DNA sequence: TTGAAAGCGCTAACAC
DNA sequence: GTGTTAGCGCTTTCAA
C-alpha cells in the first residue's frame, strides 16, 4: 500500500498525505479533521512508508556503515554493540562488515556502503586503506576513524592514549621489581601498535634495560600462534615478565605459558581487557580501554558531522586505565 | 553523476546506458562500439550507480537483516561473522541489530528493517515475539530463525540437538562417577533452554537421582549474577558436579566456584564453547555448537528462499559435539 | 539497434 | 488549507 493509493482512496492529494504522515500537518495548515481522517485510515490499513523511496527522495538513508576488523572479536564485538545502541538514539541503523584485516576487501565494502548511500561511516582502518579513506573524506561523507589512526589524513578520530598507557604498564612491572621484561606484539605498522612498542622501548631504555621483542605474524593469529610465542619464550629463558600489545596475543601467550618446557613463572600484563581475564589463574592485569566511552564519543562525533553545516575535524583521545590483577604482581 | 547525465554527455538514451551497465548490451543487441564508448566513459568518470534508486526500481535491496540478542556476545558475535561472510558470497550485505532480549525493541527493529526493504531476515527470536514473526512469515518475506525455535510457527529454522547433546553431557558426568549433579540455567521458556533442562531432569530421573536446579534471572547476567550462583552452591554443599545451560552462565559459575566459602572442587560441563574455556584451570568441558556449519546452513536456507519460486519451509538440526576437557574428569 | 516514456514510492516547492 | 508538479536515479517495456 503506497501513499498514492491512500490519497486516491481518501480523495486527497499525495502531498497532503505525505505532510500528515511526516507530522507537518499543523505547519502546512491542514485541517484537523482531514488530518485525523488520514491518520485513521493509515492506522486502519497499517500503512508503513517505504524507507527506500523516502531515502531516494530526501538523500538521507538513516543508515550508518560500521566497518571493523572482526565483529566476532572481544574488542570490536562489544564496541559494535555500544555503537549500535547509541546510534539508535538518533534513529540510525547499522550496516556492518568485517574486513578481517584485508584491505582489498575493506575497499570493496566501503564502496558498497557508499553505493547504498549510507549517511556516514565508522571505520577501524586496515593497513593500506589510506587512498579509500582520503576519497571519502574529500567527498565530504561524514566519517569517524577509531582504534587506528591514519597519519596524514585529516579525519575524525577516536582512540586511546596508547603510548602513555603502555608506559604506565611497563613502569608498573618495573615497580614490581621485574627487570627482564619482554614484549609480544604483531608485526604491523599500525600507529597504535607502534605507539605501544615505542613506549616499551623508550621506558626500558630510560632504565638502561635491554628490550626483547617477539614479533608474531598476524596471519597466524587463529591457528598455532601460541607455539610461536612458546618457542620464543624457550629461547629467552632469562625473561621474568611480559608485555602483550593486545588481548588476543595475551590469550595465545597464556596458552604458551601453560605449555612451557620448565615450569617457569612469568609476570605479565596486556593491552585490552577480556571477559575472561579475571577468571584465569592468575587473573590478568591489563590496560583497559573504556569501550562504552569510546563508542559514545564515536557516535557523538559522527552525529555532529551529520547535522553540522560546516565540517569540522575532531580528535578524541580517551585514556585507558590500568587494571591490576594478579598476573603482574 | 547519474545515468542521465552520462546519457546526455554521450548523446544516447538513459536506457542504453542502463543496459550497458547491467551487462545486457549483448542481449539487447547494442553495438560493440557504442557499448565500449559507454563503458569507457563510465570508467573515466568513475561512475557508481546509486544502489538505493536501483533497489527502488527493482524491489531488491541486496540487504539482509540480522537480529540477534547481543552482537558482542561470544555466541552471536562469531556467528554474525560467519553469516556475513557467507552472505557476501551471494552479494548481500547485513543490517544488524541487537535486541538484548527486549521483545518490544525487537519488534521495532524488525519493522524498521522491513521498512528499509531488506530482502530477508535472520532472527534469533526473543521471548514473546511470535506475533511479529508470524506477520513476516505470512507476508512471504524470507526469514530464517536460529538458535531458538518458535513453536507453532511454520518458519525456516536452524538449530542444534539441544536435548540429545545435553543428555550425552549428563551421561558423561555420570560415567565419571558423579551422582549429585546440579544444573544452572536461566528462567526462560525458550525451547532450547527447556530442552536442555528436560534432558537433565529426564536423565537424572532414569538413574533415580534427585535434580537440583539453580534458576538464575536473566536480568542479572551482566552484574553480579555469579553471586546468585555462589549462594545457591553454598546452600547445596552435597553437589559434586554441575551442568550449565549456556556459556555465560558457566563463566559466572567459574567465578562463583573461585569464590566459594570452603575450597570444594566440583566437576562441571556447559553448553556452548568459549574462546577461554581451554585457558582456565581446569579447562572447561563443553557441548560445542558448530558455529560455522550453523551459519552456513542459515545462509543457504535464506538464499534458497530468496531465489525460489515457491516457498518451502525447512528445518536443519545440526548436532553439537561433546568437547571433553578437564573440568568434567 | 536505439530511444522514449512510464513507473518504483516518496518529498517539497509552488500554485491555486 | 490543499493540490499540482517536478523531481530523486534507476529499470524495463515497447515503439521506432
């Protein structure tokens, strides 16, 4: 049932019906009685407007594209939930996609979403996605980057204080008396990973300590990544503490630690919390990103763009907090 | 840049351009040379069709609505990822929403998705959503239910063998010699939860054993649900084993077990695996649903509906597997 | 081989 | 106060 059929049935024009439906009856000085007649009929037949047609006419789809690395992941999943909830308050729905770190796929996804006329985009960039992002930014489509910043592109960004938080974590390990601190991270140029690494290197250097870095290859994340870590640990028997640059590496690390040749105990701390970190033995100390705050900031920034006349670029760095549990004591 | 501007620039008609773009040039016997001229120009200006307009004209949006309880959860998150990946193979994108178990919200979400003309719906039903689902089914919009079945509605469904798998799990505990087996579940009428409960009750009855059920209230899931379990455990000191009806209850249960008054050891097993269950001590035995298979089946069923002339209802029960780790030995 | 024209369902400027 | 009309960008039938 469409607006013109309603109009025909009621012997009024399409625009009258449209105005009533959109609550502009008063404003357009349509008589109360006619308004009611329209409303009643709409109610009666359970008319629902076709949002697609509306979007085509208005140029607004009330849909936001959310592109993350992996929606099933313990960082992006929860953040997607919060983003969705906040966006709902502004009556936006979410079209989502996971890139699995594949930048070719990411570019494709971005294009499809643009084709579908999303009103805005929220993106956790993959490596080598600069060109596409630049195009979006230049085309004035509202976009908010999060988790990973893209250097050299002037876009909205929400992230955390990777460097400072990492420094605090390393200092905490030092305060506990550990002196042979190793770091497990992935081989990536992503700025947030570089920040975490630099914080480690710099802090150790300030204490004249020697760094030991295990660079795992991202591709092995799922399968037997933990073996890579175990081998590295077996080669570095003098280490007494570890810093993991992200929670899934820590998850693999825990597995590696449980499978060491000799029963050494190492202290450790990781970036990013995980539902399970308070359940394992020992409970895992971590640097916790405030997911809900991050989501809130992202949505706020996007909605600002969406409603603003002129474009303004913002950056919001939301500090993470050290969550000390037993693994680092 | 739109199709008519291209047509104007090239001095051809809109339809010619449209036909070329959609690869129907041959079929419509448009000359190779004209075809090439159009293609070249499109390439040159980087023309991208407006998917919204296309959808309005064709009645197909190539978008599927996915409605789950919580996208950030360790069951729905990963399954959403698989669903998305399989749907991509058929060139569908996903509009998602989390209901958080709120049926009013769920109804709203369903309506918004329908308004946006999704081609099909994948739904993990909340309680009391029967009416809405019935409406969808009656309206012939392709829909696939999963995880929870709705009794009395003839809709496509993909799930697992809750009853049989649960029985196997309980029998496993019995074989290990446990005789005082309690069950922790949520207070819900959802069929899959009822099946899991019935399997427990029946199996115990067959062995003339007395059941002990801890019915937690779902609303407390997030906060201090584990305290509810601990109190129940403190009151039931004779229990020597536990069966959890779902993984997040088990997560809470682990926390409860770690905080018992006296250091009792209970064996336990749970429905649904979790990334962390092999990392905690003891590693957790579970009934594992084959998530990828489930996702694949859902998508296959949906795509079948989408392309079928006549509608056919299917049901696919994918068996879960017992994954024995140490917690139940 | 190609183009004109109607239509998908809705909005909004403007005329009556 | 209410209706007319011209789009939004694309598809598709039918005529030329």
